[in-house]
């Protein structure tokens, strides 16, 4: 069973102190960034240190990704393919052939560097009109694509901001992403759409609200830019105790001999709804087990 990936914490690959700070918040996924958060003058040094960073972090973060700068993706990939890496976050993909070409290069590097063939994943963060238009073709351009997400900042710059408090377009594109991800068996990553928020650097309260709304839509995670957002994302994308209790009551009602429809607290649940609740209960159980494991791993590393 794949690990739960609710919180994707992005940290500059060239700043060990920020990486250490992020570790303390125990995100589900740690993303070493070679894109926005690093000044161009520091990128060569960041690439040179990636092998050591991946080697040192893997014990604590088996879910370790690198976010590429799309303009320098070839150099970034060559610097990052080493044992311990889980995959790449690809910002702003638009052209199918570029994903396929990247797959070929990663395959060659896996073979050269002792990485399990085909194991490195691609996370596509869609950030342009062209990218959203080509979403299904992009998502199937490589079997490495496991996750589809919405990159709102660049999208807003390209399409223009929406009226204050209204996110009709953002929700439409999020729904398109969710539909494609569900249809193709990929993880869907949401975007912040709380009125007045600034996406990855919004407040903990707005993060929690956006995460909960994203979860209600059907998303299972999101990218964070500040460590303080991690607990809010983990909470927002994990079903609440009341929700879990109700789901367990529905499960019990069905196992007590109801074959088709069950009624709990005055609401009727058919077999399709109860199947969805089983998925949610499984996700909750896995989330709790993973959180416990992360805490134990952190304690062992700090000894």
C-alpha cells in the first residue's frame, strides 16, 4: 500500500537550516526545491550537494522528492537521481514529448546509479492554460506520473486574478485535475482557494480551511511553503473523529446483515457510498499508523 501523502513540504535545497526546521514538523513528503526558493547564483552549489542531502535525509524521509526548475531540468535531474530519492515534482509541464524525454533520461540515470528501474515518480504541477488543456495526455506520457496537482501562482499570473472572494476558475481547474487524477488512478493535489489567501504562504487557519474543503472535494494533499502549514494540512486531509465514528457506524450497520441500503442517523447510504466510506476508513487508519511511525523514526534519529 502506498504511503499517505497529505503534506508536501517544500524547502530550499541549499539551506540546511530550513531543511532541519521542516524535519521537526514531520511532513508526509519532503521536497527539496531547485526552483523558486533558490537564487540563480546558488543553484550550482545546491545541485552539487544533492547527493549528500538525499543520502542524509532518506533515513528520516523515505518520501523524498526534488522539485525541478523546468528551465534547467536536465541538469537538475542529473544532479538528483541517487538511491533514496522517491521522485520529482515537475512545475508547469505543457508538452507531452518533454515528459517522455525526461522519462528516458531518468531511466538511463537509474541504470547508471543503482536506482531501482522505473521507481522514480513524476508529480505534475499544472500551472498554465496549455498544461490544463493537455492534462490527460501529459498524465499518460509516462508511467512514472503518479500525482497531478494545481500550481495556482503561475496560473494566476497567466490568466489574471479572479474577483475577490470568487474562485470559479480555480475550482473548475481543480475539478478538472481531480477528474483526471481519479480517472487515471493518480493522487490529486489541491490548491488553496480561500478568499484572500496567498496560496503556499497563507495562514495556518486558511490552510486548514482550504485543506478541509479540498478533502471534501476529493483531494488528498497539497504543497506547503512554510513548516507551520504542515500540521494544518495533515489535519485537514485526515477525516475528523466525528466523520470516522459515523463511517464506522455505517460499516457496522452493513455487516449486521444489510445487503443493499443502510440507514444511520436518519440518512440512507447505498452500497456505493459505503464503499467510499471504506476507502476513507482505510485512509484514516493508514494516516494514523504513518504518523505514529514518523514520530518513532524522529525519536530514533534524535537519540
